[in-house]
């Protein structure tokens, strides 16, 4: 019976049927687009390199398209669902199918405390078809607040993949590109998944991302780095020097020019030309200056 349900959740007709039977509707603000291509789901599982000892965090399980297949491969799945109707559906399906290693948490992942998640286990990986309305915020929160998570694999909008993987000089290179890449090694596993592989079909193409937590992220002050990055990109038309001078406690332009010149050999360089490692060096230096 469990295997039967795992197959059914990839069928748009079945999804329509179960939504109608339970008087459920899809809420656009939640970014609910269910993957209906099982072959793509299998590739997501392969990219995640799942093992029986893994405890997974899934964000936005919907009707359980990935959930029950994941549960067959790992020790436990902790799934967070914001929609009360889908949360109740999944809870009932867990009981009906006798799936003992799945826990459903009803709530907004962006507002839930990590302690609430840890009540059910300590996730070491995140695997999700991320709700497109919150996918970037959810990924950043996983990197910031779940140090136990070593890897994140999931479906995101193609545009988001382009932003987080952008390099200096790329038009998509931004503060979020730098911050995410400082915390994790980012790889686009598949970059152009057509809307027709989802129900309902979104208006944009999708991509599969894999992020592996960087060991170096423990060696710098994350809050200082975040402030440096945000300030540096605050006005893209201004030089790095001029932007940094606006940062509290770091307004001496002569000192700023000296630091930028020493590290980047160009006092007129702009943030979009600075590599991730350069921002990390800057954050460490600024932290040292402020603690003297």
C-alpha cells in the first residue's frame, strides 16, 4: 500500500482528486507546486547521497511527494508543512501506511525555533522541493541555525540558483551570492527543469541545488561578515571604500582606503568585483580593528 501511494503522488489526476476529496486548495503565497516527474525525484535522492543513518529535514512536503520515498531510504524524516490541510493529510497518511520514521510539524519553518525541530531529532541533511515563495530564506536559515546540517539538496527557481552561484563580475553576483558561498560550497546539479514537471506548472524554470557546508564558516564571525557584505553592496554604483565608510565604527576613509588598497590593489574596486574570500578577509580585519 505504501508503494502504491508513493506512485500516486506523482500523478496530477490523483493530486486533483485528493485535493477535491478533502476540500483542499493550493495557496499561491505558499509556493505550492508539486513535482510530478518521478525520475527527477530519483535524481534528487541520488544527489543527496542518502544513507540509512541520515535524519532528514524536509521543508514544504505538500502531499508527501518526496516524503515517503525519502523515509524508505533514511533513519528519519522531519517534515515541516505550513498548510494545516496538508499537515493533517500527511499525519493521517503516516498512520494509514504505518510509516513510523516520519514526523510532521505544522508551522512556518521561517518562524519555528530550531529547538522545535530538535524535539524530533537532529537533522544532518535537508532534502526538499522548496516552496518557491521562501526557498532562499529557508536555505539561509538552515545554514545559519542548523550547524548539524552538513548538506542541503533541493529544487529551487532557476533564478535563485543563478543568484547563489554567481561569481564576481556576473550580473547576478550580489550580497546573497557572497553570503551563501561563504557558508557553503554551492553546486547546480541541474539548471533548467521545465515547468511541466510540476503540478500546477510554475511560471519559471527550476534547478536542483546542492550545498555542502564549508568548514571555514566556523572561522569567522558570521554577523560581522553579514554586515560587511550588506554594507559593501548597499550602493552598487559606489566603490567598496565609499560603501564601507558608511558602516558604523569604520568611517575613517584614510584607513578604509589603506585596507582596500593593501588587499585588493585597487582603491576604486566595487563590491561586485570582490571574491568571497576577499569579503571574509575584510570581515576578520574589521572585527580585529573593533576589538582593539
